C-alpha cells in the first residue's frame, strides 16, 4: 500500500512537459561518437535585457565556397596570410609561395609542415612580409620580390629554429628548442646579432614556440610559459618578467592559435603529461578552457599532436579556435565568446574539417584546404561546402528524467526558426548502441511536432539536418507520462 501511494505521488509530481536545450558541451565517455555531441554548429546566446533570461541557440555553421586554387592541382596546404603591404592573399602549397595565384621564386628549400608569417611596420626601413619554415626565412617586398635568408647570408642566423617569428619594436625574434631567443639588429631584418640572444631558462624544459601579446614576447616551453619585455638592453633587448611565469606548457607549436591579444593552445602538463587547452587573455590571465572530454582526445593523439593544425578567426560574429586532430580524425571548435565546445565535420561526414589555416581580409575569412590546393571563403550566408551538403548532428545525453520507472512519450516538439527541409529525429533506448528509424519534422511549419514516441526507461535523441539552408534551434519539448514499473 505504501509503495503504491509513493508511486502515485511521484507520478503526480512528475512534469508532463519537459524542455531540453539543444545546445551543450561534448560528453563522450571515450573517444568515440556516442554520448552527447553537437556537430557542424556554432552556439549563440541572447540575454533578455529586462528579465535577464538567457536563450541559447544551435546554429548551422557557415559553409565553404571555392575561391581559388593557386597550384591548379592538389597540393599540401602549409599556411595563408593577408598582407596589407600589397593587399594580396599569400599562401604556401607544397614548396611554393603564391601571391594571389602567382607563384613566387625561389621555392622553399627542403622543408615540410606549417609555415609562419610576420610583417614589419610600414615605417620600417624595409616593409616586408616574412615567412619562416623553421629552416630559412623568405622576405617578400611590396614588389613581390622574394629573397631566401639563412646562415649563408648571416652566420648568426638561428638555423633549425622553431618556425614562429615575431616582429616587436623594430626587431625580428626567432627561437630554438634549446631555449635561446635570437634577434636581429634594430630595423635590419637580415642582420642577426652575435650577442642578440636571451634564454628562456627559468624552468628546465625545451622551448616550443614564441608569440607576441601587446608589448611582450611570450616563450612557450614544453611545460612552462615565460614572458619578456623590451628593456632596451645591449645585445638582446629582452628582459624576463620573473613573476609572470606559469608552469603550463605547449604540446606543439602547430596547436598555437592567435587572434589579436588572445592566444589559445594545447597544453602539456607538468610531470604527468596531461593535456588540455589554455587561453591567454590580456597578458596575465591564463585560463584552462579545456574539458575532460577534450583532454581525452588530446591524450589519444600521443606524439601525433605534431600533425595537428589549428586556426583562429572571427566567424559569423564568434571568435573560434578550430583544432584538427589527425589520429582521432576529428575537429573540435572552441567558441571564445560563448566559452563552449562543439565539433565540425567535412561534407562527407565522420572526418575532420578540411580547413587547416585561415586569414581575414576586409571582413572575409579565407580557409586553406589541407590537401587539394584550394582556398575557400567561409561565408555565414552559405550552408554547404564546395557545392556539397554537410550534415548538422545534435545528439543528446541519455535521459532517465530522474526516475528508473518506465516513461511513455506522448509528443515531441522542436522550438526553432522556420526554414526549408526536414529535421530527422531518431531515438536510442540502449545507451547509443542502436537508433530507431528516423522520423521527420517539416521545419517550414510553425508547429514542429511528432506524436507518440513509445515507451522507454532511458532515452537519447539524435537530430540531423542536411539541407542547404539556414538552421537555428533552441530546444525540444517532450510530453511524458510516468509508468508504474
């Protein structure tokens, strides 16, 4: 009798309608594709200024449109940069540097992997775009004349450098893995000083990358981060800021993304080798923005983290850090503004996003393909990739709704904008092992509804949308009835 009364009371208290937001963080238990996922979306929040209430939307990500193919054939993408010195887009495919679609000479000598760009000031004695491949520098003038610079030009040139190159206060800086950071003479970008060197040696780890933020140079080691400023010293002008150091390092330079004064990178843990993603915002504010799920995927990369690629640009109003992982064949996207993670996939599905580098020119974001020699534009008004549809997937957590008892689904509503096409809806009642045949909701109708969803104890939902139109969803509403067993 008491048990029956308790069940009856629970049924009466159980809400008949439950709202579930269609936005959230990845919740994979391992490195598979089960559990909660959000694929090919970005998240966007709106706060009501009167009530303070917040609505979070999942929005279909922008698509890729073909812009150019400088090598006119498949080729390995290595980097892209827009230089206002010539108002041209520079890209490196294979061993060739292109200004727009014009190949420059000489070709890059015996190097592979990512290239790095910097530029000198318009007031410098020589206004240059400088490309480093970790072996040599390639200085490009405003007349698109390119000159290779290495130790044959100056014995003090830091050969076997890390790649990242920094222009700061009329000096060029480049680092080496032993921790040495070398600089040129002031305003002389092919003349390296024999005494122009400082070591990042506060901790006993190797140097991985250097970067600039405001007036400081940042030295990212394997397990530590140090900061330097221009103290106008003789030789190297740099002076270490001892109190600003952190025991958080960088797994590989290829994971370092920067937009303005914000840096994001994959960290390497102190001692335990643990990895996460860190953000440096405003010189001294370092924040761990990774999650346990992201850390598991990063750990699974092992030494292949050296094959990762990343880029940072503002896309559709959101500052995004896009990280491609080759072992996991996945692309994870961190939204700096919303502090949320999602995934992006290629149009073919179940593969990492093809873009490996990006540049912004006059409000347009350009994306370099990893392998096919193409440059795309990433346009918020385009909803397919290079003419092929891609699929938005929203896969929810596995819900028991606070009770082990059986539930009966009497209806499901989708709250979102009217658009063209169908939303496919399927459910899994066996912890993501199988999903039932999808039913469809016509998204052009005001009432986006599915009747009678059967019974379950725990249920996960999967929503997919593959049509070439905009999509914006906020939540699903379920009408449920509680059973007695």
